[in-house]
């Protein structure tokens, strides 16, 4: 009998999951290192792997919030978006995901050993295959952060590193093979055993769908660098029509309050998670749904007229950025906005809203904030019931003149439902399947539905998930443009001119006027003059739908396509870690202005210098934030 060193906190696992099967663990708990493969069940390790990857608050804050949500432009934070990183954060994440992969590998190993020694359950083969699917996700997460990793990663030895191309070919093959080997007819599994599968409770058909949807996602990752392979893999994955197609099939893991692996990834109260300018520019006007139809009667008086951009405060905002909204404070609520906005981010001061975190409640007097001028004068603005977002980067002297920015007390921020650890963290949502199909069909690949049908269905799934499905019909036919020049109607591809006229009020004099607002020129996508084509629509909807659960995907799409439009960080004074961006080119986007990856942690560099050297060679550039991955735009 082969003995196995088990690195798994079984007591914690039991307590967390409330699985009352202590007798089955009795011998293992007496002496874990002496446990044999006959005594161990592989599903214990799969459970532990999924449990860990849910991320406890330590790794969640550093990786999910500060790295992914920042790089993916889901909230207002400069950090990695300004070219910065923290080796301690990276080392922390590397260490944790190593453990998650170790447990996934152990599940597969033990399952195979049980096949050989005759102690396998009737569902053992399926456990092996769903563990392979889960391992494929974890490995893709690791590679999409760092770049080259070993195909045989985290199995107890220092393995050979593989190029990202070899890795992606391997992982796509793994997914295809694992899905094919799942037997959905297997039954007779106890409820206690099913409970150990935190995502699907051993619903084999749902695992098949997740495997295919994940393969679709990873195949699409290769669309720009290896389109033939991307097409072949995607078409094969979607051909069975077995993909995540509704909310009941989402790969999602229930959260649990406290400080443990199931605690919500966005639960730390000091992480304000203010709406980003990137996302706000996508939201504003998109779908043409009036705020009047979305908000309660007590907020109607605060809705501003259509075409109004706000009060102008030029000195209090950075000007060296291509954010089309900079320089204006919206002293109320937008006339029209994507209905998911009010469901995801709370309105400042709206304390009766079910998504308002009471920790951000202030008195009416405290909601009054100052816009200062260099001559010592000031204008006081009321931030209650307002809707604003702020450009990241270096604000220069404007920073000291603006007393509003940087606080969730005065700015829309992530809602309580994402902070309270009572939700389900979504690893793959039904909307993504359809929006991937829409992109695939637009590229001419063979799919089970047209690009427009898939696009519409993806939007509908996202609206329904956010509880605003009642607006679908009006939304999907809307030709209203958002602040970036994109509309919701898929067939409406009319491009506006370079600018549009909006109304404003001078913040100091209160004199009304009109101003020409330029639509942003996304120069890393088709030269910058295309804002309303079908691919822009698809990725715009994908970005909004994936907010806030899937920031790694919003980051990956921008790296892959340059979509949607990410405004350049402000450079009133230089950002030393974004040397390409300066006061003469801030209106021009470049892949050199946005983070591309995480540098490998020093712990890896020090513990495996040969592996590190090989990994950097395969990366094809310096081990730096701005070095693009193989599949990304260069």
C-alpha cells in the first residue's frame, strides 16, 4: 500500500462544510502521514482545492481586489494600473495557488491509485475527471497572471517550464479528454458526499457544461495569436450544445461570513471599491433606460436632464488623460444609465437602499464637500444622491483641490450584497458562454446560434442575474450611445462623429453653457476611430456582465483585444512605472500604458533559479508588469 503525505486541514474542512462523516476521517486524523490511498477519498482533496481557491480575505484582498479588479478596471485604484506591484502580495498568491493545485493533483493521483488497488467507488472515475477540469481552471488562472508555467505544475518536484503556447495546447486537450470521460449516468451518491462538491454537488452534467464553457473561454484567448487553433477548439467545445446556458448552471461557490476560505472576496470594509471611470463611461447612457424608470420616487428630483454632463471644475480634475468625462462633477443622477449600474454600485447617501453598506452612512452636513481654488476660494458641493467616477493616475495639484474623490462616502461603490459574504462567487456565468459564442460566430466560426442571437441572450442573462430583466426589450433595441460612443442594439453600428455637444454649468459662476466632448479614440483597436462595431459591443457587454465577479476576465479581454476602451491614467506629473505615457501623448492609447502580467515572485526566483531563468526565456521579455503575454496584443 502506497502512503501519502497529506497537506490538507481536514478538521477545518469538516467544520466549514458541516459534513458529519467524522468516522470516515477517524484513522486519517489520528496519523495523517500514515494514511493510505485505500483510506483516502479523492473528493476530499478536490473539496479542499475548490474551498481554498474561493480565497480567504488575506489572498482575496491582495489578488482579487488589489491586482485583478484594479488591472481589470472595475474600481478606482491606481496601483497595478499605474505599473506598480508588491512582491509580498505576489508571493502570497503564488503560495496559496500552489496549495490549491497540489490538492487538485492529489485528487487525481489518489483517484488513479484507487483504480489500481481495487478500492474505487462507482463514481471515482468522474471525480478524477472533474478534478482535471478544475485543475485546468487553476492552471489557466496561474498562467494568465504570470505567463509560462509547467504543464506538470505543483506535483512535488521542480518541473520543466513550458511556453504559453504549449501550455494552452495542453490544457485545451486536458479539458476535451476530461469532459469526454465523465459518465453522467453515475448515481447512488450520498448527500454527504455530494455536499463536498462546493460548486455542483456532483451534478455530472453541470461539470460537463462547465468543462466545455471553460474550453470555449480558453480557446478564445488564442483568437489573435493562433486563430486556427482557437477556431478548432472552440467549435469542438460548443458543438454538443452542452455549455453553461442559464444561471442554475453557473459555476458558483457559496460564501460564508467570518475569516475563512469561504469569506467573500470583496468583504473587507477598508476596500472601498469605488466605481471606475472606465466602467462608468460604459454605463452612462447605454441601453437608453431612463433613471426615472429605475429609481424610487424619493430620488426622482435628483435626476438630471438628458445631455447634461455636470458642473465644470477644470482645476480640480486632471486634464492630462483621455477620459472623456474628466473635469465635470455630476451634481445629481444621470438621466439614462445601464440598469445594472444601480444594482451593482450604491448611490451615495441612499441609506434606505438594500445594497447600501451602513458603514458609509454620513450626516447631510458631512456629505457637503469642497472644490478649492488656488486663490483660496472654494465651492461647496453636495455629494448626496450624486453619481461620479474619477480617473486613476497622478492628479498633480488637482488632488489637493478636490475634496470629493477617493472616498466611497461620496462616490458610487460596490454594493452590500458583494461585501456581506452571503452571495455566491461566480467563476463562470451563463452570460459569458453566450457572449463567447457571439464573438466566435462574428469571426465566422461554426456555432449553434447566430452572433446577434447569442449577443442578445448574453445580455438577457446578465440583466436577469442582476434583477433588471424587465428592461431587456427596451435595452436591447436601444440606439443611445454611451460616453465611449457605443450603443446596445447589436445591429446598430452607425458611428458617430469624433465629438458631441453637452450642457454644463460652471462650478464657480453657476453660468450654464455648452461644451464639445470628444469621444475617446481607442488607438489600440482599429486605429481608434471605431467605437460601435459588433466586437466592441460584445466586449462592452462582457465587461459589464463580468463585473464584479470576473475581473481577471475583464483584464484578459483588454490585453487580448484592447477592448473595451481603458482611459490612460492621468499624468499631471509622470508615472515612473509607465514610462511610455507622458504629457505629450496622453491622448494616445498603447499596450505600454496598461499592465500585462504579474512578475514572478521572488520566492520562486530564489527557490528555483533554473526554473525561473527558463520561465523568463519562454516569456520572451523582461520579468516585468509591462511585458505582454503570448496571447495578448503586442
